[in-house]
C-alpha cells in the first residue's frame, strides 16, 4: 500500500507555523508602538489613538494612525486574494506570502536609519503592509478561525466556547496561539526598548523559521 503522510505531523507543523506567526504579530505590534507610537495590526487601537491625537491636536500622530490603518487594510486585501491555505493546514502555499512579509519588514528596518525625517512613516508602511498580508493569508487552522496579528476575535471565540458548555475540541489550538502572541509582545517590547531598531530586527528570526517550516512541508496534500 502507498505510504501516507501522518496527519498528526501535518497538524503539528501547521500549529507551530501559526504559533510562530503569532509571535511575529505580537512582536511587531509592541515594537512599532515603541518606535513610532502606533500599532501595526490593530485597526481598533489605531482608530482610538487617532481620535485621541485629533482631540489633543497632535496631527503627526493622526497621520501616522491613518497610514497604519490604510497600510494594514491594503496588506490584508492582498493577502486575502492569495491562494487559500489547504483545509488541513499550512504548507508550501505560505512560502511566497511569507517571503513578501520578510522582505517588507527587512526593507522597513533597512530604510529607517537612512531617512531620519520620515523613518516612522516608512517603517509603518512596510510593517503594516507586512502584518496585513499575514492577516489576510492566515485565517483558519483545522476549521477554526485564527488571526495571528491581533487576538481580540480569538479571545472572544475561546471564552464563548468555554462558557457554552460544549466547547469544540478544535478550540484547543487557540490557547497556544494566544500565548505566543503575548510572548511575542513581551519580547518585542523588551528588545526594542533596550536595543531600539536593532532589537526590533530580531523579529525576523521567528518569521524565517516559519518560512523554513513552510518551504520544507511535504508536497502533495496541503499541510
């Protein structure tokens, strides 16, 4: 009989990739706030920041929030148009969007020191496009809705499932994804606060690892 790829191995690889991307999401969001005073993966947060800045007359902050929201929405639209990941998980279909995301983040970090006057806007555009691309590409895992650039929706889904009395066993994937986002946020805040742009650049490590896992996924059925 022909050999079949173990389903558990595919599920584990997909979960690890999703967790790594959640680390990236939390890391970039925390780091961008410290570097530019603006989030990269939160339309809600940036809308609130823009409203506060508008009332207090801080127009550059308003402009940065608008740039962030538009960049994130544009990236999400592009990611949503990308070919869907398979029903059974992530595989080689993620390689190209992850390559694009890595390039955008690397480009933003590389350009920032050379454009002192507008480094925040350049960095924000690159980061928001990258996180939006990730948000639009990675939307479901094992039939469960997941978002690796913000955690409000997943947290609400998990709490609702827990209080319903009959939680879907598939919801077990949400706690590690949520935990990895928070871990990424802590690491991003700590390293960016201590080492600035250089510390922020460490976010490329989990992103590259996710890229490698996707690139080396077995061919055939998506996973």
